[in-house]
C-alpha cells in the first residue's frame, strides 16, 4: 500500500527513477518510536456503532410506519381532539411539520455521512499506492457538481462512493414524503350512546277527529307536486317510533336503535273489468270488478267537468269481508275520468286493499332532519295493544273514507276533503300536460304505480299519528357521525417505509465495505482543511514543481509522470517520478490513443522537457491506467501490502 524503501533504488531495464525535487520525509520522526503515536482521526460516520444505531433506527421506523398504516386502514385512522387546542395553528401545519421534523435529522445525517466518504476517497485511493494525480490528489467529489461526480464514480467503478451519493440523493425524499404522510379527514365513526323513544305502538285516542288523516293528505298532495322526500320517521310504507338524541352526537350524525314500527301496504291493483256506463247523459257510472269479484261503483255527472276523479268504497261482501264492516276499513276504489280530444269519455280505476303489520324494528335515523335512512324488521310486535287487538283487530284504516254518523259539520268537511285530496293528487300529477294525461288513460296500468306511491305515503304518514301514542323509554343505540381522524396516506407511507428500510440496510453495507477499504488508512487530522493537506505534503517535495497560479490543466501536466502513495512509516503523501529511455511505442490494443494523448501533454511540461534534454523520452507503454481502464501491465508493481 505504501511506498517501500527498496523501490527508490530499483531500476528496470527500460526506466530510471529520477528526482527533480527535494524530498525530506526521512527527517520526519517515526510515530510510536521517536514520539507518541497520535490517535487516528475518525469522523462520526466512520464509527461502527453510530452507523448501526442510525441504520437500525431507520429500519425500525420503516417497519413502524407499515404497522401504523395497517392500523390506520383497519380503524379509519387515529382519534384526535375534535376541538383544536391550538387555535393559532392549523391542523394541516401540525400534520406536515412534525413528521418532517422527525425525518429531517435522518436525511441530514445521511448527507453528512456521504460527504465524509467523499472527503476520504482521495486518501483511500492513495492508500492503495502507485496512483496518478487525477485519480487521487485532483479528485474532488465534495465540491464538484453531484451529477458530474456520479458520472465520474461510475466510470471509475468506485461503487461505494457512487452508491453513497445515490442514497444521499434518495434520502432527500424523506421530507416531502413525511409531509404527505398524515392528514386530518372527516370519517364516519360509530360510538355507543343512548336515545329516548318518545312513542310506542297503540291506537291514538283522537282518531275520530280525522286531523291525522287530513294532515297526511295535505302533505301527500304537496309532496306529489314538489317532489318532497318522506317526512321524519317515515320510509316507504314504514312508520317507526320517534327517537330523540343528545345534540352533541357530532356532525351529520345518524342513530341506529331498536324500536317499534308499522308496515303498511296499499295492496293496489288494476281491476280486471272496468266499465264506463254512459247511457244517461247526466249520470255516468264506472263499474270496476277485480279478479276475485271485489267490486265498486262510482257515479258522477259528466256535465260538471270533462275531468273528474274520486274515491268510493267497495262492497265488503264482494271483497271477502263481513257485510257489516264499517267503510273505514273496507277496500277503496280510486276512479278517474276525462273526455278525449274526440269527445269520447275514458275511465280508469284502481282498487286498493290496505294491510298493516306491527313489528319490532332496527331503524337508522339521520339526526339532521330525522329522516329514516333504513328500517329492518326485527320480529313481530307481540305486546298487547288495541291495533292488533280490539277494536281494530288488525284491520287498518283505509284513510280516505269514513263513517260520517255522529260527525259534526267540521269533521264531515274534513272527511270530504280527505276523500278528494288523494285521488286529486294522483290525477293532477298525471295531468301535468295533456299529452301525459292521455297516455295515462290510453294505458290500463299507468295509474297503478302512481297510485301505489301516493296512497302508500298517505297511509304511512297518517299512521305516525294514528297508530302511535306518547311514551318515553330510554334505549341504547349506536351513533355514527363525521369525526376528525388522523389518517395515513397509503402511497406516502409505503414509499417512506421502503426508503427507510432500504437506505438503512444500504448504509450498513456501505459502512462495512468502506471500513474494509480504509483499514490501512491512518489519518490523524480531519481531511478537507488546508492545514491537513500541508501536513501531509510538506516533506514530500513535489510541491516545488507547482506554482500558486497553476490552473488544473497545468497541475495535471506537471504531475502526469508521477505516481503517488502514502508512506507507510509516516503517513505522508509521497511521489515517484518516472523518466523512460525508449521512444513511445504504439500499443496494439484498446486504449493506445489515450496514451499518445498523454505523451503530448507530458511533452509540454518542464520536467519532461528536462528529461528529453538528457537523451530520454517517456515510454508510455507501461503507464498505469485508471481503475476503470483495462489493466495489463501496471507501471508500479513493487509496493508493500
């Protein structure tokens, strides 16, 4: 590795060792003999336990990020305070700042370690001995452009330095990835709570006033034209007990709780036979009969209007009911009439047989407007009540026709209004334009889905006041609301964890390899300072050939014929200069053109010109090549290992 003493006195048959400067390394006291041996300088990146500590921390941090990501994905993030304790700082700043602050030292330390390895590289090359100036004294991987340095290390096959620089560049991605790692998102999260059920299934005591049915009919009529959604605690044919919850359940909260409900089915169908009797010009009649014989007759005066509608009760006996069944509970017929453009009358009818079912339900209620998001039957409601028991015995009100006996005039007026409101809502929805209305009458089934939807909604809305009574009961429930959660980004987490683990393991491998190549390098001062450079070369003598104003090209030319090493005894940088006796001969192999170019450079240096005056010229056949060139015959071969 270092120059030996025998090399200075050895001459080959083709070359002579010549001195053009005064060397005084023999005057340097031998450390450890003439004076105490100084301790070897070791920067912290060259310390094994420090490198291992940082590398293990990086690997563990990468594994920890992957584990945290798994928990984040499974639990929809991590809980955070719902109220920002630091009002002067935005949460987005905190989620970006602290992860970046955590990884910044790792990125910085890796950059420092890479810089130290690049500082040491010229000395590591010198420790191998017999190297050219451009491969040792003149290389500068610290101040050079990083792209240029990467290219040079790649050409020279200095893999340790090359991989170190690549790793340092990749480590700069730690900070942007860490900044994108965490974010605050609003996520629907469930939590246990309590609700109060304010109603339960039972027949209301004020049914006879018809207020519930009139209110429902008015809402249904408005909803048909304004396309309104179902009212609170109503969904389709379901009406459920009303729930109240605390006001602090969170943003956009919904409650899932057990309760009671009633399911109503309109049972509407198109009669198998519809006959419009126009024999009497002042009294038309519509006779509708279903497939099982259930029938109804509606009479009206066509003179009153070209468009008419109404509701009539069916004959209970024809529908399989007792003939004495009150009209409140019998099936009903909605009928519609209009005169076509040619003056011909057309009639349509729908017979509806409503049914109900009481059930225990699992209901999900959106607390913002108490709309029913979902309802599922959870078994029959078996508690004794006066709906499935006396007086209704499971019969639902048809909600449009009522027994008017013993009714006062106000209640009778309500009954008349209800009887016309539901078919009126159906007819007016169908007659939004004349073409659409004609399509309804031309088809035998067009009125069916519209009637089902409007009549079912009427039954459900009225059921909320007819089949429920006030009764409070506290029950357990599950509230689902939008809460702020600390969520990890999948891409940023995977990328950051992978870089942490890969660079951590790479750092250990690079350190062990660099420790091996610098095992014979003994520096007592940190490289990179002018003082340390002067200390290493002050007794070497070759500095006498250089001038303070020499540029890089001049320095390379003056040192071209020299090979540099580190003296084994003192650690000083020493040089051997070679002057050859033979004329240059073209080597018949790849790389000969490079040697001729080097000859033209050497011919311009003062040192070579002096050698030429003595009758000899450099023989470049044996000039040692760069490590990235093919080595055949090294110029200097006698160095101690």
